C-alpha cells in the first residue's frame, strides 16, 4: 500500500499545529526525498531504529512501514508534547515507542537492551553538533547514524583533510565513524522553507584503525591547533601549551610535521603523533 502523499498528510494531521521556530521545526514534504531518507536510514534488515525529532511523523510513516516489513521496532524521541499527542493518535496500535524527551538524554544501551541499531532524523540546525557527539559516543550501540543537516554542516562532517570545510568537527567525526555524503535537499522541499539548503549524511560507526591513544588525547591536540586555524601549527600550539616555541617545534619535527603546516592540512595520524610526542616528553 502506497503511503499518503506527504503534503496531503501534513494538511490532514497538522491542521492548526504550526511548526515551532524555537525548536527548529521544518517539515520535509518531498515524497521522493522522504523515501530516499527512509531507505538510507532503515534498510530492510531487522534491527531497532530511533528517530530524532519526528515532528508530525512525515518520515516516521515510512520508517514504520519498513520496520514492520522487517520485523524491527521503531522508537521516536520528540521534545514537543503537542507533536507527541499527534503521533500517539496517528500511529496507535503500531510498533512505535514514543519518548517525550530531549534526544540528548537517550542512552541507546538502556533503550535497546544491548542490541545494536540505527539512529536517524532531520536535526534542528541549532542542536545538530551536540546531538551527533552524544550518539557517536555511543557507537558500540550503533550500526549507522543517518541525519539531515544544513548543507554546510554536512560538508564539514564529510570533509577530508586539506580543504576549507575540514575542521575540528570533520576530524572528530572521522575518529568515531566513516562519513558519507548522501544527497542535498533544497529549501523548497520543506514547509516552512528554511533559508538554507540541507543535506543528508550517513555515518558508519567504527573504531579508528591504528589509533594508539584515547580519542580525547588526539582531540585535545586538534582543538589547540584549530583554535587559531589561520596560524601555523607551531603558533597555534604555542599559544595553548605554556612552553617556549622551541619545545613545540621539537614536538612537530619529532612527529614529522613541518612547523609551517596549518591545522587543516593535518590528519588524525598527524595529531596522534604530536600527542604521542607530548606524552613521551611528560607534558600532557
């Protein structure tokens, strides 16, 4: 049975219920893009799925249909009590567990009883980064994380070293997952239309290969280097660590990194080598 067209569904269930700007609510109404998002987030293999911020359930309908077909179950975390009431009414009797809370409080291990599953959603722009960090820290419970974000954020999430979009966010994501840019979504595909283009991104959680230190040790060096990204790595690191430049220059040379290199040119391995050198010198 074909799903009800998105715009017709929105008019039916959303009558008198306006999207709340304060919560970053914009409803994706393009049927083809909704199907693409559902297919990327919930393939046919059974397994639990958590949707973040379902709103009025435009994507939820398609995810639920896929979960029912595969024998899986769907959870949805929605902070807006009014939207939760709509979802309870619309999907009564179906395998959907509604959580009226801030998604940043969800612990997947507790939710799924130790089983691995997928997380997806159209993330409000103002809270996308904290949400991504929250769930990537739980990668042991994740098979994939599929999100719709502002296009600029999507480009940063998936950027390799060397380009302008590459930054601390790019590096942090790659420490925990393999990023994949899926497709762009024009503003006209939403109601109300945002002022920016969006993008769908999928993250495949995994331990970073060859990592010799805790992720936070590598991130500490990267934060220092990216704090003043227009400066060289030598100057950026010297501004953070209370040591003279000759010491920092020694760290970089030991790690086989030119002192004139800039943060956006450095890989995870480079930052790890710097961190290892600092640890050997007894300055953490």
